[in-house]
């Protein structure tokens, strides 16, 4: 029985850490998307812009790898496809020097990050015990 509890606590910790890592990955992608956008208008900053785009691509690949396709079902499949779409947008933005494609990626990343943050808050709330004040009333 004790080993089952240990496995449960370990899985709970891993899941919590996984949620934080995903948020950090979104933060990295968002940061580099903003930095890449700053470099688009300056022809002298092409190398810097490309480095930031590669960082976005790295983050998108990390998000894809973090998906549990077996447990995630349709949601995981849709996220995988969305990450792939955003990756291709970054490639096109780089080749075509098209700032609007990075702007679209940034919009998707910010929306997904917000949704993930809300989901982790909700998961934490669902996992924590709640205090039922009616049943905890003290008679005087």
C-alpha cells in the first residue's frame, strides 16, 4: 500500500513539474517571437532574427514532444497539428521575410499559454482538498 502511495505522489510531482515546464516553454517561444518581430524591420539584424526564429522552432518541437498522444486523444492530435502549423509559419516567415507570420504564431502561443495556465490552476484546485464549512461547524 505504501509503494502505491509513493507512486501516486511521484506521478503527481511529475505532472506538476511537467505543467511548469510547458508554461516555461511557452514563455520562451513567446519571448523569442517578440524579439524576432523587433528584428524584422532592420536589415542589419537578419542573423539575430533568424536565431530568435530558431528558438521559437525549438520550443515548438519541445511542445510537440511533450504531448502524450495516447492519453491526450483528439486534443493532443489537434495540438500536435497546431504546433506543426506554427513551425511551418516560422519557416515561411524566415524564407519570405514575412513579419505577419510570426505575429500569427505569437497570437497562437499567447492564447495557448493562457489556456494552459488556466488549466494548471484548475488542476491544482481540483487536486487540493476543500474545506466544507457546513460540516465543520462547531457547536457552542
